[in-house]
C-alpha cells in the first residue's frame, strides 16, 4: 500500500454535467477527509468520514455535492450540475487514529476544470 | 473569515541560510498546529506539528515555534536546501471532534543555489 490514491488525476467537464471522483485511502485508516483547494488558497475542509459514517459536512458542500464511503473503504465525491466555480483541486486524505500529532496523509488530488 | 493567515505569499532564501516562514491565527481555541509542504501536482505532505502546550518542536532541520499570546507560529528551516523549494501551508485544528484542519493560504519558498 503506497498511500492515498485518487482518480482521475484530471477531469474536464462541461458546465451542467455530473462528475464523480474516487479516493482509496491507506487501507488501515479509519478516517477519510475531502478538501478543496482553489488557486491561491489553502485547502478547505469539505467533509469527513469515520469508517462508513459521514460525521461532518462543511457549509461549502452545497446540495449538489454528495460523498459516500460504503463499507468504510474507498470514498466517492459526486458533483451534480457542475458550475464553473466548482473548478478546483479536490484532495482526499486519510488518518488512522484521532488525536495523534502527525497529521494525515493526502492524495495527489483530482483537478477539476469546468468549461 | 480567514482564521489562519500567512501574510507572505512568497519568500526567497539563499541555499545554506535560514528560512523563516510565519503564520498567524485568530481563534484561541486552536490546540494543534501543523506545517505541510506541497510540491506542484502533489498533495500536501505533513512536515512538523506542535501542541499548544509547547512553545517549540524540533525535527532535524525543521523547528516550529509557537507564541500563544501573540497567536503566532513560525517554521525555521536550517540550513535551507534546494529541495526545500515548495509551497508551505500552516494549518490548525481543535483538540476535539474531527481533526478538521484550517489552512492558511500558503507561502511559496524558493531556495536560491
């Protein structure tokens, strides 16, 4: 297991289309996070899962966004009816045990461009 | 409302010298602070962290200092190496709940050979 894997790496879509991204965390990690990073900004929290339960969603996550983590393994993030403002890097991260100071492990991200 | 701020978008430092990256925060409830390093086309990589009960943490060439009264932290890299050229993000979290991180906007560090 070499880390957090995200697919696809790049996605170009037309406005109004639906897109889905996948994240495969480090296998033994029970927490999974989604962040979004736009140009010139730091990553912004979107949502997180502990095992299969989605425990918090940011106000940034509008009704067009939905995330799932069936069986507590991989996760998907779907954006419906994409808008140009959704163009960003979508980052997934995972961690093993809450409370440790080492931070969590990020994937390389999926860059979404809405045209 | 930007709760974590990195006011220097960029910094250039001569190889071998000290690099100092700064970060300010506004929420006194933050309990843990972390620094991440990011290369282009890669996700952020954890570098070093510090608990609010400490004022210094050191790991090899990297040292993080925390001044709680000033709500300020800094990352020192000594000596700076060309491979340190990257974007550095400061992040903070609460000591309860979900470990959600609040990031600053980043500082692009360039090490000049």
